[in-house]
């Protein structure tokens, strides 16, 4: 099977845009901090999504925005955007030169193609059932991480790099309200999810 990891990264990217749009500038660096995928790759994913008409990206650090309503964007749309030609969209690759003189080789396509084509169709039909809006609704009702109590009063923060005392640090802007603080960029605390600090 050759579904690229860019597909799930693209879905993650769209969810980030939908979730944070209007409250934060959703740049490739911002999305990279959520996905754990290099910002260079995220920029390539954004270009593919933009080419497919799913997102709009402002120049510079303006961030990205959805180009269509979330209920109109399906996983199949994302799959097609990331795999932008028919060859890439085919899940099952066939070995190129079965021997036509062999009774197995000359019949292998006849034997396998119906099942593989049915599986491809089933995949695409299933992807078409799921919209970005549906995923976002599930995200809002997702349970808190086990072992940590939900603290609704805690500030939700997103990191931005700043320079303090000549040293690069991360500045956290409390969202949507609260105090502001800075911390070392070597650690990232996702207060929205309640995770422990981890090395970036």
C-alpha cells in the first residue's frame, strides 16, 4: 500500500487551520509544532492543498485559511490533493512485467484486478463520508489525557520566538486571555492538551 504520510499530515494541517483560525496566525512553523513534521514539508503540503483549492495562504507570516467550508472538505478531497495524479492515487501497485508465457503470469491481472479495484473503490467511498467539520466536532469532544485533570481556567498558549537579553527564547501568548510568559525553546509545553514538556 502506498498511501503517503503526507495524507495524514495534510489532514492534521487542515484541522489546525480550522481549530486555530481567527485566534492565531496558522503558519507552517505553527503547524509544524503541532504535527511534529518539518516545516519545509508542511509548506509543500500547504502548496498542494492550495493548488487543490482547499486552503489560501497569505504571503509572509500571514498564515493559512480554509478556502472552503469545513463541511465541504472530505478526506477524499485531501487524498486527491496530496496524490494529484491517477498513478499516485492507486493504492495497490502491480509488478510491471508478469510473464505472459506462464499460466500464472498471463492470468494474474484477471485474478487480482477485480478485488484490488473493489478495495480502491471502497477506500475512496469511505474517505468521502468523512468531512473536516465532522473531525473537528470529534476533536472538541476528545477526552483529556489520562492521569491529568482538566483545568479550564488555565491559559492556552502558542509559542512564538522572541529575543530577550540577546538569547532566542519562546514567548507564549496566552489564548484567549491571561498572562504572558517566556521559556526556553528547547521545551514545548502543550497546555491545551496537558502534556509534559518535551524536547523539540
